[in-house]
C-alpha cells in the first residue's frame, strides 16, 4: 500500500532528525496547511484537553517516547492557557492571573528536564509551540496583552 509506505518513510525521516524541534519543523513543512487559522482565540479542542486539536495532531506525529510527548503537550497546554482570558485591561486581578499562568511554565521545564531533554531542544520546542499557537493576528494580540501584564515579573 502506497499510503503505508509514505507514512513509514515519513516516520523514518522524523526519527532521523537530530532534535524534537527539528521533527516539529519537518512536520510543519509538510502540514502547515492544517493549522487552525480561524478567528477563534482558542481554536478547536474537541477532546477538551486544553490543547488545540491541530497542534495536538502535530505532537502526536512526533517520533518520541510517550513521556516526552506528554511533557510537550503540557507545554502546549501552558502556551494556550492565556488565550482563555481577556488581559486587555491592566488591573491588579489580571496581573495576578497572568503571573499565576506564567508560573506554571516551571512545571513544564521541570518535566522536560527530568526526562532528559537537552536545554536547547527544550527552549526551541517551546518557541516553536509559541509560534504555532499564536498564528493569527488576534492570537498574537491576545498574547501581547498577556505578556505586557508580566512586565517585570
């Protein structure tokens, strides 16, 4: 079956990449057209796990051990968390909430580090997940509003 051979070939190509972030880059090259570019800030999350379905599909394609995939999903969930709130108003409540969300990144770093991911791959995959998540103007503007509240924290 030609489809099975193609899938097997792509899996081999993924496994040949030197890092998880390189795998994500390869997946993006082949499947960027599948990214959610709707007007919805949070996008589609049919299984309600806190990860946009298109990004979860990318993570599910990775040729990595399941604990690494789960840590990356935790990272994706964290990156998307701020999109569930309106941070356009600079209020003490919004500052506190933004800071609470940002503190959860420590858990992501701890999990990825515990699993032995190289630091460069941890930072690069995080940057890639940010780029994939904030792939529309509205999402980028929401991220900037959230990030402004973190200024100095």
